[in-house]
C-alpha cells in the first residue's frame, strides 16, 4: 500500500505495509488519514461484508522493540475497552493471525449505569490484534462536523440565513449532550475536535434535499479515542471541554460566539447525565482551566 506525500516540488512515495492477516487479503484498503501514531484505512469486514475502518499502529523503528510492542498493545487495548464500554457491544478478537485468542476487553453487563448512554454514538469494535498492532471498527458514513460547519452559512455578518444559525445552534447543543453522556459514563476523550466528530448520514428525503440546513442533519458520532482515558475527575472533564473550546475557536472563528450552546446543554440536559450540581462544578472548574491557559499564553 503506497501513499503520496508532497515535499516541496518533489513527490515521495511512502510504502505502508499492512499487518497480518491483511497483507495478503483480497479486500481493498483505502488510506484515509495518516497521523503520528497510526494509519486509518477504509475497508470491508470480511466476516459480515460491512464497511469498516482499520486503524493500524505501525512499528516505530526509533523505539526499542520490546517497549514498542508493550506501548502498542496497551494503547490498542485501552482504546478498545473504552469503545466497548461506551457502545455496549462489539466482537473483539485478538491474537496473531487466526489464533482465535480473545482480547481481555471487559464486556459491559446489562443494566450497568455507566455504559448505557452512547450506543450508536461511538463506532462499535469489530476486531483487534494487539500483536500485529491493529483495530477494526464499524465505518461511520457521513462527514466530519468540521466539514459540515464549514459548509453552513450563518448570520454572523447579517447577510446569511437565520435558519442556518439556528440549525448550527441545535447541532452544538447535540454535541454538548453527547459529551455530557460521555463524561457521565466515566470516559475522557482526550482529543475533542470537530474533526473527531462525525455527522452520521441520514437517508435523503425530498424535504431534506430542499432544506438549506440539511447539511447539519444526522447524529453525532465521536471517533478516534486513541488518547482517551477513564476518569470521573471534574478537572479532567473540564480540560476535555477546554480542548474542544480552543479547537472550535481556532477552526471555526466565525461561529465561535455560538460555542456556549455546547456548555449550556452539557450542564443542563437531563439526558447528558451531567445536569445539576455536577455540570455546574465542571463548568466552574473550566473557568480555572481557562485562567491557567491564559496565564500560560501570556508567559509563553
């Protein structure tokens, strides 16, 4: 599998060897994104034929092999545990090749309070192999929230539609609600940005095609839990919100004035699980985090 990178005017072909058992698979693998730690491919889950996302953590040559394997295993399992906990489902297999070993991923029990809220709002885990360094999840059809917001014209300058602004406020309220459920489940995302949120596509109807705000129709799905952790600390929750607030302001400066809709719904929605005293404490802690961030910016 080759990816093309542009460096200056030169075109460099970068080879990415797929791990077992995909190196000899007949399925197609489309490289979607490349980060510092992992590669993301779109492919098909052979067991069911459904579209899937394959996240590969390639070997890091600059690390000691033993340390690299240990870190890869720990990070894959940590991400898988969080996703299985939140989705409440998942076929999670591991081991090298077709050994048939099972991953030590805690399966949620029926009635568990902390796992009930986000089924359908995070991708389900289909399979993983910590030895080969990969995890496969369901493919979320749709666009990133980042792209959806870019494509939506608001009335910030008075020359666009109020309808679009109201639709965007509703979208931000949904984001606040989903993050509230996430935090109430005892999980910190660690990298909340509009690039790590998908707007799951809904079937097209004549009404949605005719509507100027149809680009904001769909369900919020949180993705990329590679930096996630499990915590109920108000400080950790506030930092999670602060990361999103800063990312939203830099990515969507025209819409930054609407971000309070996220915090309002986060703290007040009865569905989010963060309403009442807990939500207010997190927002109070967020003020402290903001103050520390401003001081750091001033001091450099």
